[in-house]
């Protein structure tokens, strides 16, 4: 079976070559492969427990800005979050344009109440998009306010004029962060 760009066939050839100890030059991926398509934004999510605040989960989102001509003059990037599988389509999500720490996510639809589980805020931003400057190659933000046990869906949208490029949704499950002491008891 051969997929776009021959990825499965290339993997088999490489596996056989490794077993035989033969060096093989594989063809580069085709231009229409998803990995090489211009305008894509590589979004990654990692959730950890805060070192400073016991019991507090922290999401770390990292993405690469698109480097194609369609988004020349990148003006803004927004991070969208939802806990609903179809939250982006139905407008049940929150959004923030990350420019610094301490920003609160707002409902995507004006006048809508904040959906449960989505009272989120940024705690750190590295590589934010600044108008009039070359977009950063990589942006990382940290977000708190997550509810343990919930699945969060994230996406990033990049805007330049009327052109918008969205990532696909990335899902991260929030762990329960253990605490060694009862926060209600006085500390010694």
C-alpha cells in the first residue's frame, strides 16, 4: 500500500535496508504531503503540574508560525480553547490573543457567557506576534485555570489582512496534580 508521497513504501524499504545493512537514499516527500504544505502551523500541547503551585495543572502550547507568502505581514495570532468536541464549530470556545502573561481568555462569541471549565489565563508568553515586526519562528504560552480530568481542545489561528490560517484541533487531557498536604490545614 502506498500513501501520498510513498510514506508507507519508504518505511518498508528503509526497514529492509536497515536489516541488510544497506544505505538507501529515499525520495523527498511530495510537495502535496501534509508535512510539507505551506501555511500549516505545527501546534503542540503538553500539560504538566505547576512546580510553584501544588495541585495546579499548566498547559504549555507551542507552535511554529507559517512561513509562506499568503501570511506576509502577519498581524495577529489567537489561541482558541474548548472542552467540547464540537466546541469550535458551535461557538462554545474561548479565545485570547497572547501578547503577555496575565491575559484572560474571553468567549469567542460576543455577549456569550464563559462556558464551564474555560476560565483560563496566560501565565507566560514567549515569541508573541508584534505588529510591524517579523513574526517569531516559534511561540510558546503557558495557560492555567484548567480543570483536572477534562479533555481540552486547542487551535491557533494566524491572521494577515483578510487571510486566516487555522491549525487543526489538538486534544490534551488534564491530569489530576497530586498535593502532599491538605491546603485547609495550617502550615507549620
